[in-house]
């Protein structure tokens, strides 16, 4: 049984063509003439009609896809274009949403330039009450917008004008050019904080990592290339020192902002070091004037003072002026009423200076006209103690008293 649709030879009695599915029922009809070419032409027309309908459907689908792609491209471009970013930025300024301002801004990479840091720095900033774009121009691959805005309400409102630069920063979704506002107006450049050596700086609770630093005479210069303008709670800590706290307001126009921190010693440490100083100097004098080696007092000193040999040299100089009573020299020396305080100045290693004063009493043997005489003298001594924190203990960074100090009494 030949299919009039495709010419396939089907098995006798088949109702549909096994190749194209064409109905073969007319073969059983009494009026059917298998050589009737009109029927074959009619079948061919039916096939052509179905093919044309299918082509129209495919064309309609392609047209819809093209329209949707065009709408997507237009809407995506509008949502990610420079005008959209500008609007988001200034609307966020108007509403005080500094997280959104941060998201719209192009900022350097820094641990101090986080969204939370911007929110904290701007917590007392008065919000923009209104804004309007007045003109814009293209500058290379950037767009520059002139914006007029107001801060405050009613008669207290103040009007300002500024230029805002929109910078291309990449592609969004891999398709659309993404834009961000230049963050220069939010930033303070090249700030320097002068801190005692060995201290740590915190700004709005954030631990500041020291990267660009120089150190001289016990002072650490911490250079911060970028930080947000605004309000900061500054805190500086150091072992043995009272916590330094203050509030700072830094403005973006203040490039090269500088601030020096002077810390006071903790009262408890000061008391402990005064007592430690009295005990240390009495042991040094007692052992040196008894002729004992420096090793008997070396535990009082830091490693650097020992390795340099300076402390031992000055200790031995005191030994040289001692006397056993049979020659000229010092037989006994004591210091009493020793008082003092920790200086605000720190050592190059981040240590401490103690400015001390006490009374010195000396017993010595002098010779006059070939005769040895026992004598006593007293006087006021001013001494400087240098301390270095080593293995959680404060140790002497140098000899606190010299043979010249003893001779001067």
C-alpha cells in the first residue's frame, strides 16, 4: 500500500503511513483511485500548509526572543549606568544609608576602609536634605556630574555644589558596564600618628595594623595612607601605661593630618618600679663595694645591657673606688627616701624611664698628711633608671648609678 504523502510502501491494511503518519483509510473507500493525481496533489498541499505554519511559529518565537533581549539590554543598561549609580549614591546620602554610599563608591583596598568604618565615622554627620544634578560631561572613559545639594532644613539649610566623578570598574553579570563614584571626597590622605614605641592604636574599635612606620628616640611614626573623614574614637594602649583615649574629627581637606600621643604610666606600675628601683640600687652598691663580681647582679639587667658590656664596665668602676678601711676609698654607700615617677618619654625599644631622687649617705676613708681618716658625707642624688620589658619582667636597661654619682656626695 503506497502512501500518497511520502510514497512509502506500507503493509496491506495499514491505516497510517509508518514513515510520515499520513492516513491511509481512503484506500478502502470504494471511490478511491490510486492513480488519481489530484489526491496526491491535495496531500502535497496539506504538507506544504503545515510546513508554512511551523515556519511562522518559529519566526514569532525568534521575534519575541529578540524583543526580550532588547528590553533586557535596555533595562540592564539603565540599572547599571552612571546615572543610576549617581542616583543611588545621592539618595543614600539623603537617607543616611552609609552602607549604600560605601557600595556605590570606588575606594582603595585597606583594612580601615570598610563599610562599618564608614558608618562609624559618619555617625554624627548631618544628612543631605535634597540634591539635584545640574549638568554632566564625558571625560575620557569617565563621566563628571555637577550636583547641587543642601544640608539642613528651612532657614538653616546650606547650599553646596560639587563635582562627582563616575568611574567604570568592570562588567556586571558579564554584560553591562558597572560604574562607581570616586571615593576621594570621603577620604583623608597621608595621616600620621606619633605613638610611644611598643604601643597599639585603635580607631573606632578597629585594631590598626602598622605597615608604614618609622621609629626614632622611642617614638613610633605610624603613617596611614587612607582613612575616611569623620569622627573617630581613638585609643592607644601600652603595657605599663594608662590607656590613652580621645575623640577626633578629621576632614577630607586635611591631607597630611598629624597627631601626637603622650601617655602616662599606670599608677600601679609606677609604684612597683619605684620599689624595684630602690631594691636594685641597694643591691648593686652593696655587692660592688664588697668586691663581688658583676654576675651577682646581672639578673637585674636586660640582655642587651649585659651583652654590650656597658653595665659591667660601670659596675667595675664602682668596685675600683671601694675601700676596706686601710686605703682611701668608699666603705659604705646607701640611698634612702628614694622617690620618683615614670617619664612620659620612652626608650627606643619601647621601654620606660624612671626619674628618681633620693638622699645619699657615704662613708669613706680619706688621707690627710699621711693619716687615714674615717668620714661621712650626705647629699641629694638625681638618678635616671631605664627599664626594658623582657620576658614579662621589667629589667634595667643600663647602670642607674655611676662612680661619679658616688664621688659627688
